[in-house]
C-alpha cells in the first residue's frame, strides 16, 4: 500500500515546494511593497490546487476502471474508458479555459 501512496505524496510535496519557492522569490525579489504580490501568490496556490484536484478526479477514476477491465481481459471496454476519460478531461479543460477567459480582465 505504501508503494502506491509514495508517488502521490511525492507529487504533493513537489507542489508545496513550488508554492514555497514562489512565495520566497516574491518576498525577496520585489522589494519593500510586496504585499499585493504575496496575496496574489496565495490566491493562485488555491486556484492551482483546485485545478489539480479536478483533473485528479478524472484520472483516478479512469485508472481504476481501465485497470479493472484490463484485469478482466476486456480490452475493448478498457479502450472505451480511456477514450471517455480523454474526452471528459478535454471537455473540463475547455470549460475551465472559457470560464477563465471570460472572467479575466
């Protein structure tokens, strides 16, 4: 079980380190009045976490169902699930992109 959890833990640690480096760079390189920039970095941390979570839901479900059908030697259904997950992921990406584009200033 630990072998399955370690890659996920490593991914989350790397995400946290990226945000830590972003905050450090913003705090140290922008000078005295960096409060608005630090607030923006904090807001983007939650936005990136939300986007990652949305796509993780699709990929986790697709991986579980594809593995189940491959294990049952039903490759046709495994291909259908893979194609559907690509379609759902693309649809989510397009929807989020349109909402972000329309909501941007």
